[in-house]
């Protein structure tokens, strides 16, 4: 296959791909949260990636167990306050951003610590929702808060669904065309 034709095909197909990313911007490495205080969590994500809500879980590196923080957190504001009470003080906590139903992980925070309120390096944002979490990690305790359901993974009606799926359809057609061209090239 001539490289010019290959270049034209890739130049046409590659812009249709969307950048999918989910970056946790707070807490950062070295951040210390305080028991008895609201602590801010922030993130940025790709536009048009189809992630409208995430489940947030907190885990420790050195201990077994997960603390289920919030389910179906809307990703649109990009922030959430987590008020913590009676969590064990340690320096190996992580926040996991995922879809707990399917197991898809979208993001992971850097390692942060929980200590005394005197050493806290975080302040809350009063304009976003606050979730309260208490006690040691326990995977048998349900999510502390469940937000109202969003349109994650729900099919859209009519023309709107077609236009939303257009990049995926074009990418699929491009892959099929490349397979057919490769097969034809092999036969010739």
C-alpha cells in the first residue's frame, strides 16, 4: 500500500479519536487531611468521554479494606468535599475513581495522609457537595452517600444517539476498511 494513501487514511481517522483522561488534581502528594474537617477533592476529565458520574473509594496501601465514600458522584463540577471523622491516622491513603459496577477505573489520587487537624493542609469548597465518612476501612459498609443516578451508559433516543456514537462508528468503519484493504493487498 502506498505510504501516501496510508497517510491520508490515518490523517482522516486519527482526529476522530477522543482523548480520554481523568486526572485527580487534589489531594496532591504530601497533602494532609484532618479528622473532623471537610477536605477538598478535585479532578479534571476529558470532554465527551461519556463519563458523567464516578464512584469514589478510599484505600490504604498498608492495610486491607476499602472505605466506600460516594456512589454516582457527578463529574461535571469536578470537585467534592469529604468530611472525615475517626479515620485512622496514616500516610498511605489513596482515592480511587471508578465505576464500581463494571470495575472500570478512571483515576487514582496521589498518596496523601490523614493526621491531626492542627497540621491540615486542605480547605473545603462551600459551593460543592459534602460527603461524610467515618470509621476505619470496612468493605462491608455501603457507600456513605449515593447521588441521584445520571445518564452513564444509558442509550439516548433517536438522532441524538446517532450523533453521539458517530466517532465510534467512523472509527469502526475505518478499521473494517483497513482490514479489507489489507486482505485485498495480500491477495494481489
